[in-house]
C-alpha cells in the first residue's frame, strides 16, 4: 500500500490567543493536486507552513511519505523534508541568476548533471532562454515560473504552493496557470496549493478542501463542491448567490419561485440559495408559469450577461444569461427556477 | 493514515534553547558587563569617598557638565535645524554642495578643534598677536574672549557636533509631507511662520534625537575639556582614576555620569517612539524648493558657510599650516608605527564588531523572543555611554580576573601570569566593542530586515541550514551595508580618545594618543600630523553620508 505523500492528522495551531488551525486532517496522494480554499485569515497558510516545517507542530501530526516529520515533540526542520515550496512573493534570491536560483536546491557535485537538471526544470516552464538573467530583469510571470522550476528541480515528492498566482495580473494568471498545471502533472509530484480564489482552485485541483476558521468544512472534487455545497459558506465561495428566506414544511420550502425540496424538520427556518445562472429568464408572455419581474440593470460581461431584476414585491434578484443577447433595461420578463440548482440550508 | 508511526531518520527532539539564541545571549551579556559593573557602584556604599567628592569637586563637575549640555544642546539645535531647513526648503547658489558639506565638521573630533582654536586664539597665538601688532596694544589694553573657558568649550563642541542634529533634521524635513507645507502657504503662512508652526513641530522627534546624540558626544569628550581646562565628569573620572589612583571613586563618578546618559537615552527613545506618527508617503516627491534671490540668497549662503568654515575649514587650515611649518612635518618613523597601531586596532575592532553584530542580528531574526530582544537592546546602549565610563567598567572586572588567574597560576605552577586581559589589546578592543557595537548592529539589523522573510524559508525548504542561509543568501545581500558599518566603526575607533587613554597596553600608542600627548605638552605644531591623519580618516563617514543623500532622493540632485 502506498502511503500518501502528505498526511496531516488532527492539526491544531495557535498564535498566542488566536487559533489559526483547529483539528484539521487532510491527505494528499502522489500525483494529486489538492487545493486548500478559504478566505484570508482562515488558517490555510499556517497549514502550509506546518507541512513545510516552517512552523513547529503544536498539536497533531504531520507525515510525509509515511514518515512522521512533525509532532509536538518532534520536528524535522524544513531542510530535512525534501519538499518544494512556491512562495506568494516568489522569494527568488536577487543576487543569483535564474540558473543558480533553480540550482540552489540541488546538492549534486557533478556540474554536468547539475546543469542538465537545471535546464530540464527551466525547459518544463519554458524559460530555458533566460538562464543567465537576474530576477529583477524578469516579468512577474517569468519570476513565478522560475520559482516553480526552483521548487521542482530537486524532484520533491511534495510541492506546496502558497497563493502562487496572486502576484500576477488577471491576463497573465491564466497563462501561467496552464504552465504550472502542466509542469506539476509532468513531475508526478503531490501538490498542496493554498488559495482564496475559487475559480483558480477549480481550475487547478483534483480535490478542493474548503477551510473556515481553522477547519475543513467540506472537501471533494470541484464539481462536487459546486453542485452540492454543504453549507451557505461553501456555496457563497463559488460565486454570487440569491438568498431567499423560508420555512420548511413537509420536506419542502415554499419560495417565490415555487417549492424546493428540503431535508429539514417542519418549522425549521431555512435559507434557499440560488445561483444567478439557475434562474431562467424569458420575455414576458413566453412562460406563463414563471414569476414576473422587471429588469433593473444590465451588465454585459462578454461571455455572459448579468441582470439585476426586481420582483413584483420589490425584492431584487440577480440572474446570469449566456451570450450578449439580453433584454433591455426596464423590460418586463419572467423568471423560472431550476430546482436542481437551488440549495437549502438551515438559517444561521 | 499509516498506523505505524515511523519517525523520519532526520527528526530530532526540539532543544530547549538553540545555538543561535545561546550565542546571541552570550554576546549581548558579555557586552553589557561593563555597564552593569559601573551601575553597581551606585549601590556600593563607599561613604568617605563619596562625601569627599561631594564636598570638593562634584558641584563643579555637575555645574560645568550641565551648562555644557545646555549650551551645546541649544547651539547644535539652532545651527543644525536652521541649516537643514534652509537647504531642504530653499534654493540658493551652492546649495547642492553645501547640503553635504555641512556634514564636514563631523570629521573633526572635539579634541582636534580644541587644539587648533586653542593655538589660534591663545595670548601668544596668531590672532591676538596680530591684533596687538596691528593696533599697538599691550597685554592689558584689551579684552579678548578666553577660549579656555566653559563658553569656549561650548562653542567649539557645538561647531563639530551640530551635524548630528543637521543629519536627522534634514531627513525629517525631507520626509515631511509637501502637501502640509503647501497647504500652509495657501493659508497665507509666511516663511518664518511655516518654520516655527509646521516644520519644527513635525520634526520635533528627529530634533530631540539629534540633540540627544550631540549631548552623548559632549559627555564623552575628554580631550577638548582637558585642553580647554573645563572640569566635567569625564575629565574628573580620568583624573580620579589615573591621577589620584582611586578606582572606586572614579567608578562612582562614572555611575553618576551614567545616570545622565540614561536620562538622555530615555529622552531619545521617547522621541523616536513619536516619530512613527508622521510617516509620510511623499518620499520621492521633489520638494518645492523656493528660489532665494539677492540679499536673502547671500544670507542663506553665509548661514550655511559659517559652520563649515568655523567647524571644518579653519581647523583643517590651521593643521595644514602647522604641519608645513614644523620642519620634520611630524611624518616620521614614530608616526608610521602609530599609524600601523591605530589602523590595526581599528581593523580588529571593526571586523569583530561586524562579525558579532551579524550573529546578534541573525540570532534575533531567527528567534525574536522578548529575552533576546531585551539583551540585544542592552548590548547596544554602549553608544550612549562615555568612553571613560566604559573604560572604568572594563578595567575593574578585567583587573579582578587577572588577579585571580595570577594567584591561581602562582599557587598551581609557581609562575606569575601577570596581566592577561587588562592593559592588553584585549581590554581596549573590548571597550571599543562595547561602545561601537550599536553602530554595526543597527546596520546589520536594518539591512537584514530588508531581506524578506520568505528568503529564509525558501532557503530552508531547498535544503539549507540556517548557517548556510546566512552565508549563501544574507551575506551577499547585506555585504555593502556591513562594509559601510565597518568603516564607521573603524573611523570611530581611530578618533576615540578616553577609553584608549585608560586601557591601552603600556607603550602602545595610537595617533589620537600621540596628538593628545603632544597637545598636553603644548607642542601643538607637532600634533598636526596625527591630527590631520585622524581628520582625513573622519572624512570617510562624511563621504558615505553624502552618497546616501544622493541615492535617497533620485531626481532631486540638480
């Protein structure tokens, strides 16, 4: 049986009186990319630092490739863990060339083999032509790729990424993300990445673990989390929501858009959560069963168009429709709900 | 999850205290010893000595020292803040040269300006002789300000110490928000009102810190006060120790002086705490320098030229004149030996100071525990403590250790080891470290702080030990700052007089001691050669300062 590349067992960590991590367990198997997703301050960076050995374990255990490397009385320093870490600010050594940065983690004395490894790592991220440059001469994207090559060059079994794309502008981010995923897949390493960007997590991850206040509140494949969020918090993390209040009765909650199935006891107050894309918008008269509404504002976003609509009682809802064809502002429309995309949670 | 817990072979039990913390604590603890030794004399009852001191010399020491502090404090504040305001806010001919030339008097140690003016202004000196010859006066026909007086000493120290205030005031005025000053102009405030109502209050923390530094140097001065016959605590300590051979009494005086210093330190700390409030973002915005014309420009030039002329050009001129006039020029074989001695001491102290500072700063960076922070702060108060006080604090424990070793060696092997520590290069180098470690420590800490923490993390994840990270990542990055710090320590050691005088090995003289001895014997012309050498060395830090000014405000130098 192969052991997970990284296994975190019931980790808790506090800075003074602030509890950063509270009883967290997580495993990453070889070749898998796992994203820790959460708002800033939820403790996800602390988990990464504990895994790397940059923080000493207070409670719980850290295993790398089946070996215990961190426990309250036991600490393998980062230099003894053979892992790769890509920092948010890249942390390239400013006095070393790209080539020497990437070679920094290589402990081989054979210069020919060393150079071969460096060039291979740089080739994987498409930077072979920049080996003699210094970090300050590189663009943000090139710096990020150098940092990735540096982390991968020693051939670690585990790579940790700390918000690796947050320093890049949006346009560059997508391009660098492609290179990163490809290089990680090629190396076959296990990857644990930390991010606050749900879209990024969905793009990169085989599995996502959503963190809140030091705990994992839900873990699963990106599609799982998107389609079956276990809480309002998780649902809200993956995008804008319409939130309707209601009360459970007979396994259902009555909303403006009709009944939605709910596994809640009778009388429980509930939040019905609807993604904007779950509302079907049709022109007035086409869909007599639907709820009448009036278009308040229209925001064409390119691939889709976001609408803000007012219901007859004045309540506002948001809807998203594909393409650029959309009703004009102030137009009368009808709204219908896809019940499969509505989620019901007990109210806070 | 695997059930069998198999610890990694590289795992270790966490030590209670790691090597870096231990090294940091050890260095800081040893450096702080002299200060504690002196402080302990506040508590040691020495009844008779103290009563004797209090009834004889103490009132004079206290009086002179306080008047000196008031005078030098006021003088440096007026000259330093005034010239700093002129060169930062106004444009006038020669401003770009003047703004760094105003640092030049910093290169002149107090005793050297005292020797030059002492020779220049004495009854037999060229000024009075010239006046007498020109006007036909006799000895009692005129009044002439007496340079060998409290007033003379105050004036001369002010002339070489105002750059401390100028340095910090200039930085503070430069960082002041341009908007605030422009707003005050639109509100109709004139230049004087702007200076007193906006500029000065905003720069107050920097000014207090600058004056505190100048006063610490004032308390440290020995050579100038002796030459000008002004009795202060420092000259008192020296006389009581070497002249009267009463170490305990000297230590008591040193302890009282240390209290003065602690007051200054608290004042400085407090003012620096306030400095945080007015950080502004306008660092690189060109200041709206107002162009001065005509008589106003002339007055501004004169105001900035005067301190440079009096505090630097005249002493330098006098020294060159003396050096040329004295036939042997003073540059003889003895001069070469002394230069070698001085440079060796300076290099040794500078090297050790930078090395220890690096360990201290890196140790603090690795484990910034309250204990480590407190210890390093303690180790860096030495810069405020007068050399004579440190000398006393070094001499007392070293002499005790020497006696102990000697007694033990005699008992065990029947041989006398003599002096191992006191009266050797060890003692004087240690005193330099106590006094100047803060300079290199602050530089090391500041430059290490600029290296992002993720650099350390990256290095460790890539398999390097903290020791290797220091040598392979930090050291290359902070090397320029460390070299600059080494230069500062080197020059300060070369200029240092009181501690060297008390602690140097027998027959081991430095340039400063040589100049001091010659001046004591009124062989001022012969003292010119060593004094000139010290002054030229002192130009090193001035050049560093001038360069850092050029760098800190790109686009502002025209």
